[in-house]
């Protein structure tokens, strides 16, 4: 398959590299020093599941230099999606589909409004991946997977083809019966622990083993379940205990991208994670006191990162 990774940061680089390893034609749309390093030396991915070095056919700041592909992995931050959506159009052929890799439950609909619903599927992934230097990404493990599917639930030939390529690359891949359920399950996995981790400034192993912070995470999960139900999303009855077990079993030193961005003074996905729970809860009449408190506690740092506050 011809695949373009638009925004090869942590997870975008990792999953793109895995596809390249099994012979897919993978190109990258990047920028700045990261792009320069990929052009000069290739994309290096150090992984607990095997290191990789990818020398892409095309690495460019412009999708127009790549042209139409079969699939696009969108790896930018959620707050960048609206701005970059029009830039994806040179990558689109008649059957091209975009797989958003962002955490959140609103991105696919935002992309569909810009690109046309026929070019967008739902997507969700996991794995502790991050850039350590230009052209160099590290994957330290965690629950590493990718799931995607047509928004209307069809098992189309195009998504099955991409699934088969990921499977050949020995990636944990699935086509859920309802991708929107999978999106809400991932929201429950990352948002409470991401918000608590950012406030506590501690890794997942610490906050899961501390009774007080664990209780806050569980409360956040119950709020997400209630908001999802009000939205018409029926999560499986065992979603909360299953999600807690996943967090208990993951790499104890891991942190969420939200936590890392806030700690580094960078703009984060706070609005698309914690803020989305608060916003959707208010719209649907569901109380979200846990997420409201986490959002309020982190908002000054987020606004400072955006240049809206100085302190």
C-alpha cells in the first residue's frame, strides 16, 4: 500500500515505520528539524519490540510532493487538526481514507466535515511513543495497538487491506464492530490518568498504586461512562474494571502525552481530552465534577503555553 504519515511524531512514526518494514511505500509529511533529520538520515525508531530505520520515498513539508495515496495516518495534535485538514487534500484519491490517531471522540467528524465523510474512518491507537531528538522516536511499550473502522460500521475492503498490512507487521490491530465505542473506550483509558498524572506530576505506576489518586481516576471513568451513555454510546458493562486492569498492567514509568506536554510548558490536548468530557457533559446534562476540577487546575498552564497568560 501507499501510505502517508502526516505528522510523524510519536505514534505516527511508530506505526508508519512498522508498515514500511513489511514493504509498504510510506512517505512522511513533517516540518522543521524533524523533517531535515528524516531527509538526511532516515527516521529512527527505537522500540522495545524491535528497532527500525526507515528511509522514506518522500519526506516533505508539503503533501503535494507525495500525491494521492491509499491511506493517511494523521499523527498531529488534536488542536492542529482543523488547520491541517485542508492540507491533506493532495493526498486524497477516490478511495483514499484518513485514519486519525488522536485521542478524543470528535476528530473524525471534524475531518469528515472538511474532507468529506467518504475519506474518513474512525481511528484510535495506543503506545508510549515520543520524539527524543529530530528524526529519532522512542517506543517504550505500554498497551500498543491500533484500531480503525468505517464510521458506518461497514467492513470495507480498504480497511481490511490496511488491517492485513498491520497484521503482517506484527502490530496488534483490530477492526471493531463499532469504532465509536472503541473511541470512547480509549477516552476512558487515557483521559482520567492523563489529567491526574499532569496534576500529580507522577508516572502511571505511582498514581495507580496510590489509593487517593486511583480513586480520582475511577471517578473520572464513571463520569466518562455516563457521558457516553447520554451520547448514545453503550460501553460494555466491564469497561471500567477492564480499563483499570490495563492501566495496572502497563509500563509503570509511562506518562501520557498530555502530561508530558504540560510538564514541558507546551500546548497540550487538554481541551480535546478533559475539556471534551466537561463540554459534552454540560451539553448532555451529565455532571462531571472530577473532570471539571482537573480541567480548571490545568487550564492556567495550558493558557500560558498558548501565550494567553504570563506568570
